[in-house]
C-alpha cells in the first residue's frame, strides 16, 4: 500500500498506536477512579504551555510543556484526592484558564502559530522525536501495568482497603497522573487539545458496556483504542482534508454505540 | 493474651480532636463491638487502627506477630463504585497484597488459601461471577473473604450490615459468629446495637460525654447500657429479664 511510502504517515501510525495503548491502559484507571476530567484539564494546560513556548520562540516547545503539564497533573490529583474544593469545578477553572491564556498569548503575537492545528490536531505535527518519547513512554506504562497489575487493581477498586494493607497508594496515583500528563502532551498535537481526552475516556467506557471483569476491560480497551486510531488514520489519509483527531473520536463514538447496543441485546436475551 | 492494646489514643482531623484518650484491649478470640451515636468517632477510630490517619498521641500496640497491615478490613460498602468491573476471584485475591512485599504475582498457596476461604464463607460457586451483579449479602461475603485473605487473626468491620435486608444481615452475623468461634478475632463497628450485643464478648461504647469499655455483660449493667433490652442475660435478678417479662 502506498500509504506506507509517506514517512509522515508511518510516523503518525507508530505514535498513534503507541499513544492509543497508553491512553487505553491509563484510561481504565482514570475512568474507574472517577478522574476522567483530569485528562481534559491536562490537555488544555498543555495547549496553554505549548502556545506560550511557541510565542517565546523556544526551540523545543515540548520540553516546556511536559514539566508544566506534569506539575498540573500533580495539582489536579491533589485537588481531586482531598475533595475539599469542588473538584470538577476546579478542573473546569484550570482548563479554561489555561486555554484562555494560550489563545490570548498566541493572538497578541500575531498568527504565526497555527491555533487550528493545536486545537484539532494534525498528522503532520508528529516528529521523529515524538516516536522516541512515545516508545519510551509506552514501554514504561506496559512494564508498570504488567509488574504491578494486581496492586493497580487493588488501588483502583478500593483505595482504603489497599492503604490498610500497606500499599502506598499515593505513589500509584502520582505515577498514573504523571504518565497521563506525558501521554496527553505527546498525543495532543496529533489528536488535538479538544479531542485527546476522548482517547483516554472512550475505550474504557466502551469496554465496560460489555466486559464486566477488570482484566477483560483492560484488554478490550487496548484493542478498541488501537483499532480506532488505525482506522482513523487510514480514513483521514484516503479522504483528504479530514482531520485525524475528529475521525478517531468518531470511530470511538461508533464503537461505543455498537458496544452499548450489544450490551442491551445481551440484557434482553438474558431476561427471556 | 492481648492481640491489640490501645492506650490513651487520641485521634482527630486538622486539629479537631474526635477520639480522646481512648483505652481498650482486644484479646485473641474476642468479639468486640464498637457502638455509639453518629459523630462520636467510630469511623475515625477505625481509620486510626488501620493507620490511614496519623494519631495525635497515645499508642496502638499489636502483638502475637501481627502488624497493622495484617488487619483484615471490611470497609463501608458505599465507598466502592457500584459498576466497577471485577470478578469475585479478582477481588478476593487482592486481599493477599499485604503478605508479600516483593511478590508481583499470587503464589499457588495463596490461590489454595483463597479457594478454601471462598468455600468457608459460601461463595465458592460465585468465584467467576461478576461482583456488580451479586446481591448485597453476597457482595458483603466477597469483601469479608478478601478481608480474611488479608488477615492473620484479626478482622475489622465497619458497619458491615448497612444496606442489607434483615435476612441477609442475620446470615452475615451468623457467619461472623461462626468465624469468631473458629478463632478469628473480630472488631466490628455497628449501629445495630441489639445485634452487636447479642454477638459480642466485649463492647466499646463511644459517647459524646463518656465512653465505656468492658465485657458485654458489664456493659448491660452499666449506666450507659441499662436502657437496652436483650434476651438471655445470664443473671437471674437482672433488670433486663424483668423488663422483658413486663
């Protein structure tokens, strides 16, 4: 197929699949812990950081955005954990503020930054450096999930019980949020600020329609996530001018509806 | 021989003292019920015993080879997401995570122990069932089984029958009683005072003004416990029996 003769498509496929795996695995934990909005908040903070870095003409905006978003992840987690401030309101404040700062800074400095590209993503934004970062990231996420699978289950299912048995749950929470931050910063330039959080939330939520056990939810999420990203990339390649981020999200929505329909069917047949 | 010795324990949140200078002892084989009105620090005490919150002062001493992480804990169920995808087996096995520090996977002996305990609490047939599809009573047995996996000798239950219907509660209490007779030491927080008195050997009453710790018999004859009616008090001239007759 001639699709592989374009190096940008190959890059996008590699990064897309790797990010899809990370998003799916982390997404299961985030969705089940009711931290879904963290992904959304982080992508907006990432947008703000990238815009500011681009305006300042820094050579590698990614290396500015990464630490900023990791810091934001830590604070968002603390806000959510403590539950003192209204967590969802706090996340909404942070994400809209970051978005506003990003747009403001970018507009003041003229339109040399492609806002559209940041918002909705582009295959062309994927660089060789992204491949290395996402490969390392995916390796870390996979190793952590394989080695600490049982503990991740315990902390996600019942944090109090896990703490009572001596697991240091805050270490797990911080690890998950830092990995999420990196995943989002790497993935958002391809999928877009507004759409990357869908990649975190959709696969887990979709899988939970049919799969009722933790292990099957994890496996199904990875499959759904990777399949949607690949399908989205091919679609946006064959239909020019179709933004890849939106296509991937639409595929995710389609699979979600399909899974929902199947789960309803299962329910109906069980009742009979 | 005492399993747990609590001495002058003071607990609270953000400078506000909730449990003040509490003293009690739990011996191996005891069944201690912690009762009291809302807001008197029952759940705070549970968190303190588990080490989930830091104590302000006092001591919690464990003996006979158990540590804080070897308490089998059964928390309030409303803290667990109702739609969480998990099989009974996955949940039960997670009880073992305290026993091996560096073990990443479950061992064969742990799996056998889990099977034995699932058999014991009557959920062996539900091993591969989905947790969220079980009845409240069955879910509570699953969580009890997980607690037993984590426990060496001592289990700590925080209002375990909340949300259960009367039959399921009675079943659950029956199972607890049996386990206690088999040698499991039980500490149970309960707002079901009559149920607690019927089952337990010792009572810890947390009140706004005064607390009480002693055997159930002592409690029933204390000023705090006098107002409570139960069947089968062992003494003949006891006010409880007279109340019952009237």
